[in-house]
């Protein structure tokens, strides 16, 4: 089974651990961490950890972009990125005194012919995969309807699309007739989207908003509280046990990996929801973002409860 992941604005994620962070002077870093970053690349790594065949795509230049491709290759992940003339970005996290200060480059502007090249590339890759996970924001230069265009192409070939984005990119998709099979907002993103505070008390009615018509799976991740989901016309609450957390960054991406994996394996709704939450939890138990250790998978899975609401 092969899954395509789409990361349009990947990055080299750099972490600078410092005992103390001093402003307006020199900070020297002994241990620099560099990894291929971007939400879709986290999804790719977790899918690989789950045992899926993964193909990663997006836009990449021939310097940092090439480094990302090499990094993925070293982890056994195939990729086919569309080459761009702009510069692939760096994103910096300064870890200091138990805090995290981030400097996130906006990323390159995509030219029209590069966007068209990506679409051709995407169409060619679709034939080889069963499902697609699209994650993250749209880089500059692309039309707001870019994700809808990808979804329309994938739907024509009856491929499952899991979309994990927020803000105007998500709004543009929801206002368009081409629906992804799955979206995975959190409460904050739902609140932004609907323009009213969404809580566990009003979530059921919120998910019945006409904006979501035609989307089969809406999975609302709730951090340490688990998840709430609407699948077709049924509602589900996923309850999870308390766990020791090391680094929850990327847990939402791990959840996306679990969702696309479960659906493409034809798992039941209950098992797919459980598996997706287990992936989020296992990611939270690792220091590395977008990585799970499958050793504890079954033990956690057996502790999860899915109730129809
Ligand atoms: P996002 O980062 O997209 O908001 P969440 O923080 O909701 O995503 O995390 C996704 C999933 O990962 C949750 O539904 C849950 O299963 C798991 N998870 C995340 N944080 C924790 C935590 N602190 N304890 C236990 N599980 C967690």
C-alpha cells in the first residue's frame, strides 16, 4: 500500500539548544540539530514507522531542498519534489531555559510554471498511490484554490484525501465543491473557522455546520483529552489514558498518518480512530518530532475507548 504525502513548503528544521539565551550579543551553540521539517514530512516519517510505503512530494530547491530529499532517503522515504528557483527555507527553534523561541522563515514564492509543473507531477504520481495526505500552509505565489485543485484531481481518480491545514487555506477548500475525505482540525482551528467558540459542549452541533457538508470524516484532536469525530452521520468520542509526555510537537501530524493508514487499510471506523490517537500519543512520547516507536503500539491501543455519542 502506497501513500503520497504533500508538503508544499518544507523546511530544514534547525534546533539550537542553549543553557541561556542572551539577547543583543553572541550565543554559541555546540550541538546543532537539523532535520527535514514541515507537517507533511512528519506524516511521512510516521507512515514509514507504521510500515507503509511512502512517497513524499512538494516544492524544493537544489540546495536545502536537495538536503531534505537526502535526509528522507536516509530514512527510507522516496520523494519526488518539483524543483523551484526560489530558496527552500530554514526554520529555527532556540531551546532555552525550558522555553522554545522559534524563528520561522516564510519560504519561497512559487512561480506559475512551477505550480503547473507540480500539478503534472502530482497527476503522474497519483496512479501509484491509494491515498494522499496534504498538510500545512500554502506557500506564496499559489492560488488559494490550489488545494481544491489537487483534491478535485484526486477525487476524479477516487483516491482518499486527508487534508490537514488551517486558516484561509482550509476555508478556501470548505467553500469549494471538491471535498477531501478527511479533515483534522483542533478546537482552536474550528473556532477560527466558524467564528464562534467551539467547545466539547457544542462540538456536535458545530460539526453539523453546512460548511462541512460532503466531508465524510471530521476528526477533532483534543491533545491529552483524545479526540472527537464525526464520520458520515455518526459521532464518536475517543478517550485516552494519561501518559508521560516528552515532546508533543508533531502529534497532530502523527494522528493524520494514523488516519490515512487506517482508512487505506480498510480498518473499521473505531480502529482507525484508535490507531490515529495511538500514533499521536506515541509521537508525544518521543523526543524526535514526527516519529513513533511501534513497540508500545498495541499496549496503548488496548487502553483506548471509542464511544458513540
Ligand atoms: P494538534 O497539534 O494538531 O493540535 P493534538 O495536540 O490534538 O494535535 O494531538 C493529536 C493527538 O495526539 C491527540 O488527539 C492525542 O491522541 C495525542 N496527544 C497529543 N498530546 C498529548 C498528550 N499531552 N497526552 C496524550 N496524548 C496526546
